[in-house]
């Protein structure tokens, strides 16, 4: 009887500890869901020609106004904009903000020679479309750009990484740079963007998220 009572008390204690552990894990998951859990770019030395090219790419502050070679291209873009706006509605309920964001993503992706679908997938993984997301390493904004980039190729004002077009401009230019470094290899380029070059989880996550934004007119 004494042994049975002791066992019951032990089991009860174990159950309580297990329950407490579950609550703590749940609380931690809630806490970290408010922050970006993505990785980060690593600061690497740049040769002068690359630094100059990247600085020039960042400096051109043309407004994100799409241009089209013909009416068919414009109509295709408008269909894309409508479809993407509907998919993004839960994350960005306000119509005007959603439209401006998608137009800027489209513009900056095309400007950098990147697949818009890939960039949207990357943003989903990096920040889940949160403008003011900050990672534990200090990466900022939609595309989780590390502040050192503003010193290396910008004006040094890291607070501007919370400005929508600035963040997307930096993110797309940096991603293009990494793709070029890896000779167009998306797996390696994405890994370099995340600071996990050669490892599968991040590129796989971006490619999986990319499928959510595929579109055919």
C-alpha cells in the first residue's frame, strides 16, 4: 500500500511536470512567433567593383511604377495583382497597403532580375509579411536585411530598413548578388542569403512557400 501510494504520488508529480513543460513550450512558441526566426546574411569582404555595383543598384530611388511593353503584358500584371491581393488579404487586410506592397515587390523583383514568386516565398519565410519584424540577430523588415548592409553599400542609416521600398530594394539586390556569386544556383544562393549555405532546410522552406504564390494568367 505504501509503495502504491508512493507510485501514485510520483506519477502525479510527473504528470504535473509534463503539463508545466507543455505550458512553457507553448509560451515560448507564442513568444518566438512574434519575432523572425529566419537566419541572417553574413558580412563578407566585397571587392571594390562589386561594392560599387551594389551601391549603385541601391542608390537608384526610382518610384515603383511598373512599365509594360504592350497592353497584353499590362493586363497579365493586373490579373496577377488581383490574384495575389486576394491571397495576401488575411496577412494585410488594408487594400491600399496590400496593393502598394505587391506593386513594390513586383517592381523590385523585376528590377533585380528575380522571380517574383520566389521573392514572395522568401518574404513569407523570413518575416511572414511583417514590416517591422526583427530577428534575434538583428535582421530587419520584410526581407530580414542585416543592418551592416546599410553601412557597406548604403548611407549607414539602418532605421531605413523598416521603409517598405528600401527594405525590398536591399533584399532583392542582395539576393541577386548571392545568386550571381553562386552562378545562378538557387539552392546555394538562398542558403547564402540565410547564412546557412549548403544546408537544405532554408532553401526547401522558401521553395515550398514559393508554391503558394505561383500564378498562371
